[in-house]
C-alpha cells in the first residue's frame, strides 16, 4: 500500500469505527445501525449452517442470524480487547469478550470484517470460543 501516513491512519480509524458500530449495535439490540452492505456475506458459528454455509444478503442475515440472536442480547456487556488490520487495510479483526447476561455466558470472539471504502461491511466472519455454550 503506497498511501500517505495520514491516509493509512484515516483508513484504520474508519475500520475501527465500523467495527465499533457493529458491537454497539449488539449492545443496543439495534440491527439497523450495523453498517452492513445489502450484499453482506456472513459466516458465523451461531448461524444456521455455521461457518461453512454463509448467509448472503442483509435480509437473510437479519432473518436467520439476528432474529434468533437478539433475545440473548438483553443486558449484554462487550469489552473490546484489541484490533488487528490486514496489510491492504480492507479488513479488521476485533478481539472482544461478550458476556450474555441471561445465560451467564462469556464468549471470547475475534470477528473479522471486510469493509469497503464507503464504510460498509461486505463480509464478516465471526470466530468464538463456543466451549462456554456446551454443557
């Protein structure tokens, strides 16, 4: 990437801002504030088909991932641990702990976002330690 240091800093800030908007939407149970593109491709272990069958399109993500997830988000707390950027600055991985109040479970996640120049998430892959969900 042959961008100026200021452009690199600006892009990293944009990536962080988009990632933060996603986690804030989880906190607020507000799907509409997630900056998903209409063509979002989502891979998530807590979605039908898991990470091997991506959900494609904003409507499918809402119906098959968000709606079943939303009830568990009541009283959720999220602590961001760190951010990691890919070399081309097209994506960010956000490492966080998500505590679900209802079931009393804490998940450690590393969610990967591919974000276009307009600041929309075009691809997302959620990684989490699902061992707290077992048993």
